[in-house]
RNA sequence: GGUCCCAUCUUCUAAUGGUCAGGAAGUCGCUCUUUCAAGGCGAAAAUACGGGUUCGAUUCCCGUUGGGACCGCCA
């Protein structure tokens, strides 16, 4: 019995845009699988497209993965691996798997159009496949533009997808694919296959849009004498109209969600649930819990619509149970610099906020008393006389209480002992408005506790004078 | 157009031959309540369609319909 090779997976994004939610989910599933199998998670930056690859996008990918907690064990950059690709290119060329093609883009485009017009699948005619050695050398010597093509065998190729089962392609429909512009400029399919072989990747877990690349990569791997990895194609993340997720319907970049104030835990949980589900129903799971249960067999085959409602709920769920000090730390970047939350504020507010980006609006009144209309102080049919009376009563109660007692529960007991069960609203509503200046806010005891005696008193005084003027 | 993939409530999904088809989000109602939330309780809501196979199909097979992805000298 041979020992099973160590599981090695990779996330292979191209740095041509901000890390996409779909990419983040692919990375996450790779990471979960690696962790659950005690294997390696490799980050491979696929920057062979020199035109479109940008350092800031690579930075964004790393920042995003780090934010999600997806730590990679090894990092590679394809632009630094041209030696390897060149070696393989030369080998395959020598062995006759590859050949030079001199067809121009215009010729190819015309060919493609003609085939499409006839209702055929566009496929290269293999015209340059049988050029004699002398012809090729002559053209090369003359500097005629060329590319390298791979001779695609014509067979029925079946591979086993870990999520979808057997998938069969008729490779005679593919045609000889271009694998490199020249010996130093390999293209996607080639670079991927070389890397997966050299990096001993055991499982390729990627988006469904790559299914049709799979037969090409298997054929290439075999030509290289490498054992193809196992494949698992993840369902796509969809727009509400079931097309591939795009900016048309929602933000697609992970960074947008980070900026909006979603937490890492909510995002990880949400992304996982987009296509995967634990055996027993659980509303929320931490990454550690997911790893314990993760299994590719339980990955959904159908695409999943990205619905932000569930994310919002999950985020609120995590925020609600977050320890105050953790909450403060996460919240600070979303507030003005001189706004410092205290524990009472956090306790009052963390159950009322969906995402940290909304926090500023919610907690502003603690730091800068908003202006409000005196009318707002009236509870139901109250008159201003009654408002003044109640506020003055409250003011005395507050003044009589020692600073040490400014704790939510203690305040509540203290007040309720003194104001009776009925008509609480007549004091509590004006009090709350006096303290917050808002139609909707945390309760008066929560605010009292957060503000402390002095500031509370000041605000109540101010309200009294407001009510008296009217 | 060709190839491939897919199909359970509005959404994410559970149930792989026998369940009143379950959970969660959302929605609605009730409750709690000084406001807004949160919380508690409850309701409405699905196996796309047609054939098989079987004592019995959400589940297995075939077809139809519908949706999607891919068809670059991008990845």
C-alpha cells in the first residue's frame, strides 16, 4: 500500500483587478480543504499578462486573504518562473508536441467567423501543423511573427470532478491551442499546468468557469509526463437574475465589504454557506468549526445567488456577541478620531448595528449633542409643563445619585423604585430625547450609563430650558 | 450556434427510495416595550414539466423546458 501524497492546493488569482468575492470564496474553499486535510495552501499569483497585471492588485489580494484569515504556506509569482516554463516549452517542442504557427490574428479571426457562420464550433484548422522544418526555420529567421501551438489529441476525454462526477469532452472539437507567444511568454493553460505539476498540486479547486479548460490542462499534463491533479469545480456566485455575479447588481470586490464594516467572521461564514452546508443545521459557524466538518462532497452543484440580507444578519449576529474591547477596536476606524467608545456605549449599540459603517450615524449623539425640536420632548399628549416637570424630577434623581451607580441595571432599579409602574413614558421619553436628541436611540438608562453624571445633567438642563422657551 | 454544467419555498439550503418535505435569512402577525433595535412566539411560502424503474420517488434513468458558464496571442 502506497502512502497518500500530502494534499496541496493552490489559489491562483491574476492580479488584474481587486480581489473579487468569487475569488475570495474560491480561496476560502481551497484553504478549508487544505486545513481539513492537514495539507498545504499555496498562493500563486498568475501575472503572465504583463499588460493587465498591477502590483496594487497583488497587494489587494494578499490584504484580502489576510483579512479573511486565509494564511498561505507558500507564495509564487508566475512572472518569476519563466525559466521553468521555457524549459518545458523547449522539451515539448523537441518532442514534437508543440509547433510554431505563423497565422496572423486577422486570418484566424476570418476563419473563426466563417466557421461560426456555418454553425460549427470555431476551431483552428491546424494549417501550420505540417510546415516543414526548413519552412519553419526560414520564417523564424526572417522574423515572421509566430506563436507556439500544442497538438491536441482527438479523443473522448473523461475526468472525474470531485463535486460533479464524470465529465466527458470530445477534444476533437478543441483544436490546437496556443500555449505561448514565444519561449519566454507562456500563456495561461501552459503556465498553470507546469506549475501544478512542479508544485505537486494534488487538488485543483476552482470556479465552474474553468471546466472547459480542464481537458486542455489534462492533455498538457500528460504530454509533460505529469500526473494530472484531481479537479473540483465550484458553483458560481450569481446575480439576482442568475447571471454571473457582476457590478451591475452589487459590489463585487472584497475590499468594498471590508470598507462597509462587515466582519471577517461573518464574511467567512457567509461565503462558506454559499455552496456548502454542514450536516446538521447550524445558523452560524466559525472557521474552526467549518474546518472540522468540511467535505467537498457536500458542495452544491448549482450556482448561488449573492444575497446581502443573509450577510447582514450574520454580521449583526457576530457583532452582537462580540466582547466590548474587540468591538471597540474594530469600530474605531469607522468613527471620527476623537470619538472613543466606552463599554456602556458598546453594550447599548452592538445589538443595534448591522455593519460597522452604520455605526457613526448611530453613536454620534454620544459625542456631539444634536440639535432637536422642543416638540420632540413630548410623549404622546403631553404638554410642555408636564415635560418640564418630569425632566426636573429626573434631574433631581440624577443629581442625587453617586457617579459610581451609573451602571445600566443599577440606574434602572433606582428609577423604577422612584417613578412607579404607570406613566413611565412620561418621564422616560422626555429623558431619552433630552439625552439623545433623537427619535430613535438606545434607552435612557443605557445612555445615562454611557454619558455619566455630569454630561447627563447638562443635557437634561438644556432640555428643560428648551421646553420652557416654548 | 457548438460544447459543458445545473434545476427543492423569494433567497441560502436539509432530506440520496418510505418525513405532515426540515432549518436559516427575508416578509407578515403577535408579544415585550419610553423610542428604535434586539429578543420570544407564530404564519404564509418549494420538490419546473412529462415519461419510465419500483409496492413506493425530491431522491435512480430518459426526454422536454428553463437557466448558466465557456468558446482570446485574458486568466
